[in-house]
C-alpha cells in the first residue's frame, strides 16, 4: 500500500507535467482542467505523506519541529495506554458490569455437553502429553520432597485430636463402630487360634514347680485357652455383652478427652510430631509419590485408555448440571464474577504497570514499527485519499476561478 500511494503521487506529478506542457503548447482547453486536478492532487498527496511520515519519523531525515511524534513521546504513550487499560478494562466496576448479564456457567455447560470429538480430543491429548512431559522432566526426588514438606507443614498446623474425637463420637452415637468391633473380635480369635501353643507355654512357665510336677499346668493352659475362646464367642454373638458396654464407655471417654482434655490433645500432637519427624514416614511418602507420579504419566500417555476414558462422561454430566441447574449457575457465575473482580482489584495495577514498563523498554524504532504495523494499510489509504481529494478540490477551485 505504501508503494501504491507513492506510485499514485508520482503518477499525478507526471500527469501535471504532461498537462502543463500540452496547455503551454496551445492544446485542448481540457488540459487546463487536468493540470489543475494533478497539481492539487500532488499538493494533497505530499501534505498527507508529510503528516503520516511525521507521526513515525522525520520526513526525509530532516529534524523538522513536531515530527517523529511517536518515538519522541513513547514513554507518555506507554503511560497513556496503561491508564486507558486501567480505566476502561481492569476496574472492578467495569468487570462487574460486563459480567452482570453474562452466564459463563451455562456457556461452559453447553461446551462440556458437546460430543467428545467436537470438544477437541486433540486438545485433550495435547494437554495430557504436556502434563506427562512436565512430570517426566522434573526431578522426582526434589518434587516429592517439596510436596512432602508442604504436606508436613499443613499437617503440623492441623490439630488432629478434636477431629478424631468428633469423628469417634459420631461413630459411637450411630453404632457404626460395632462392625469394626466385630471385625476386631474375629481377628483376635484368629490370633488366638494361631498361637494356642504359645499361650499354653506361657501358662506353664508361670505355674509353680509343684503344678508342673503333677501335670496340672497342661490342664490349666487348656482352661485358659478355652476360656478365651468362650469369651470371644460370647462377645461376638451378644451385642449387649457387659464387656462391649465397657468398651463403649471407654471409647466415649476417649472421644471426650480428645476434644476437651488438654493433656490428651497434647499427647496426640506429640505423637503426630514424632510420626512426621520419623524418616520411615518420609520414605513411605516418597514411595506413594512415585507410584502416584508414574500412574499420572501412564494415564496421560494413554488419554484414550481407561485412566482418562471416563473423563468425557464426567465432563458431560457436569455440563448437563451446569446447563440445567439455575441455582448451580448462579453460584458458579457469582464465584467467577467475584474472582475476576478480586483479580482486577488486587493485580490490575500490576498488569497495567507491566504494559507501561514493557513499552518504555522498547527502543524508538521498535515502537514505531509495531504501531505502524498495527495501523497498517489505513495509513497509506490516508495518502491515497489525500491525493484524490486534493485533485477534486483543485478541480473545484479551477471551476470557480474560470467562472469568475
């Protein structure tokens, strides 16, 4: 377009020379009109060329005052751009007003309900591949240590005793601890069955020499084992057994102490601290983290497999909920609006400062090239229009002077 505008200006100069020569040679009177048009078109084209060029550089390299306007004022332009963004786009009031009638939750729901191919399987596969590449490129030991320290820090701040106490109270109140107690009784029965000989030997070792000499130690051991079996059987079949009541009473007291007793809570916290400081706990977590990391990599490398295959169904179900549930839409939209308003309020100044500082760091040639390139063809249309409009003005003036 720059070449076109320049060629048009050169053509007007050539036309003026031709028309002026033909007019002096006594040619047709119409040549006077052509000369007037071409002369005024040259003036208009040159004036607009000067104006467009003066915005970005010195015309012909001459330091004419009030030229190269943009390079000389790039810092002020940067501040003005930043202020414009701040005032018109990144204020909480503007964002809240823009989002007041918007329904991003419903839009998201409609997108999630689209078929898998329409949602972009390639995009999902690309994101999954990127996730796998990131997990493989990072040092698993260092990353696992960072995650472990973060979890340990959060666990250190969390007081476990009241939580355990409330959970235990809820289990006792609903009777949900009884299946666990039955399981424990069966487990104790299995332990006893596998260690009968050990129990009999312990009874014999603690019996006197006279009892062992008479052979009563074996009968005593059998009685102890049979008594233990009978007690466990009675506990298992009788839900109202007095020993069960004692256990329930002890659990209720423990639940109360976990919530209200400072000493019990302090002992739980000390035990938690010892577990967190134990190297075995760190080794256990590193093993869990490595299995989790390798599982994520395997699932990401096979996005069509079972690891991510159910993701599409879950996303579609979420989309149906967002598209049909007005209350859910209201909550999601409110959250989105508050989040964006909060981001604008906290970080709007930093965003516009980033824009301003970036433009200020550009050199004058970079600013000129980027702004000129952004405006593009319209700058050259100004020159073309100036040439043609100037020619029409020249015709008008020639008509007026001829009439007079």
